[in-house]
C-alpha cells in the first residue's frame, strides 16, 4: 500500500541509520531512503493505483475505537510530495557538513520525516495525534543537541509552546471523542458530529490554539524566529518548509470541516490577527541584519496570509492556500540552502559583513535572486498564482482586510530587495573577498528548486487539479 510505504521507508531507514558506524554510511543511507520515498510519492501521483492500493485501514486499538487509518487524497498527496522532496534536497545541500554523532542526527531527521508523513496521511484522530508528537519529538533533540549557542533556552521555549499546544489538542480530541455516537476517533465520525454552539466553540478554541502555535500565527509566533536561528540549517529547512504546514493542514482537515459554525463565528477575529501578523512580521524583517532571522519573519508573514485566506470561506482563497503550502515550502527551503552555503563558507550571515558576492559566486547569485523574487510572488514564479488567489479570497471577504494586508506585499519587496543588494552587490570586503562559488551538490539542489519555481509559475494547473476536490470537501462542510 502506497500510503504505508511513505510512512515505513523513512521510519525503518531512520532506525537503521542510528546503528550505522560511519558518518558516510549515515549520510548515504539517509539520502538513499529519502530519494526512495520521493519516488514512491511520485508514484502516488501517477494515477496507476486504485483507492484500495493508496489507502490503508486496519484495526489498531479497537477497544478505543481507533484504527490505523491512512488516506491519500489530493491535499495529502501534495503535502507528502513536499515532505518527500524536502528531505533529499536538505540532505544533498548539507552533504559536506559534518555533525557530531551523524548517525543519530540523520536518524532523527528521518524519524521526523516519518512523523510528518503520518500527520498528512492519518484519517483517525488518535493516530493523527500520535504522528503529530512523533514529528515534534525528534525536532526537540535535533535543536537541543546540534543547535547554536543559545540552543538550550530556545529549545525549552519551543518545547513549552508545543507542549501546551499538544495538551490542548489532546483535551479537544478526547472531548469530541466522547461526543461521537459510536465513540470513534475516525475522521468520518468527527465529521458527523452535531454539537451545540457552546460545545463547538469550546472545542474550536482548544484545537485552534494548538494549530496556531504550530503554524505559527500572531500572537503565538514568538518561539519561531529564535528556533529557526539556533537550529542546524537542515533542521530549519524542514521546520519552516514542511513542519509549519502541519498547522495549516490540520485546520483544513480537522478544524473547519468538524467545527464549521465555530469556524465562521471566529473567522473575523482570526483574519484580523493574521493580517496584523503579516504587517508586524514584515516590519520586523525590514530591520534585520541576520539572514536567518529575516527569512524567519518573512515566513511568519506568508503563513499569516495563508491563515487569513483559509477563514474567508472563499473557494479561490482556499485553492490559493492549497497550492501556496507547497510553493512556500519550496521557496523557503531554497533560501535556507543559500543562507547555509554563505554561513558555512564565510562564517557569517550578517548583511553588514557581506557584500559583492555576485562577483565571487555568480551562479549562487542568479539562483538566489530567482528564489528571493519567488518569495515575494513575482509573476511567472510559483508563488504568484497562490498569493493572487489568496488575496482574491481575502478581497471577497473584506476589501479593507485585503487593502491592509496588501501593504505586506510592498514591505516584502523592500526587505527582499534590500537583502539581495546587501549580500550580492556593492563592493567586496575582507570577508567576501575570499568567497568562491557554491559546490556542485548545493548547485544541483538549488537548480532543482528553481526548476520547480519556474515550471509551477508558468503552469500551476496540475497542482490546482490535484487539490480541487479537497477544497470542495472543506467548503461543503464549512457553512456560514
């Protein structure tokens, strides 16, 4: 079964990698396993399998009404593809980097991939919660062991935020479980719930806070910039490129369809908070001198737009979110690869200490400019159509919210163009004078991402068709 393979390959490879004896074996096995997972993910898109071959449903904890149930619909296929693509790109980009206890580092990375796959595949709420935690636990260890100088306090803050979120979600899951007529954790049983307004609002608050922390959206975002800055870059790629999609996916899969009336009730408040977060993060990004922190705040702004578009209850906006989840992951991973390449070679990522790199690393400059312009949704890049559709949905919901949120487009252009200018143009200095162009492996990973950016920018229709049924499912249950 394809869905089970997507889960088992990184899980088995992660456990096996921990027992390898050399760094080279750990790197090679993890890269091989991630490429194999990517091939299986592509196979799931090929249309050669029927529903029975794609999905999996076996008894797990029958006395609790919980099944080991995995479902591959359009949205799951899209996010599993993002997850499957992110890991070989991340492994390839940092292949020359050295890590203490590399077998444990790569093993935990693969276990995180398995957890993420489970989150995107689970159609049983208890199983969903299990994989949610499986994805987060390796992230704690990766950040706290291989992170920067402030990793302990930063990881502790990350742990507190996510622990509180997970606890609230567990309470919400159990609350809804006891409301189901058949005492089942199945997604179908949750979709059939008929709750009183007060009950639905209570459950909505529990779930939304948990998912808002993970996205993150304002004001639940404060763990994110520090965590991204202190984590190893390979981990940061996954945290920002894939893991934040857990929260967005969970809202679309478990929140809106299960609690549609509460979603409509709180929609205006959430959209206002999301738009505030867009402007707040963009303004802070302008003031940054650190490349990692700028990318982190940029990501908060993009997630804020996705959060706002979700709660507009507009088909155009929801469709934009679907494809932007994938496109944002591609773009931000590319930016992190460049940040890692610069820091690894020059020992700094501060704009004030860089300059003139276009003369020393022209290939890196060209690839970075494409990814950076995609990050601000330049036409003919992958992010343009998704961002256009999201703003269209926001405009249909509220002209004022769209106008205020649209200011973030200008701010994004300011901090992105400023970043390009300060890193790659101007005169070289004592730090950048010794720079050389990127390695073949890093170049290959960036070229792959740039190709995706340009192809989906010119022809986004396959991604729209893939997720269209998921959009209609959400809209069919989300009633105003």
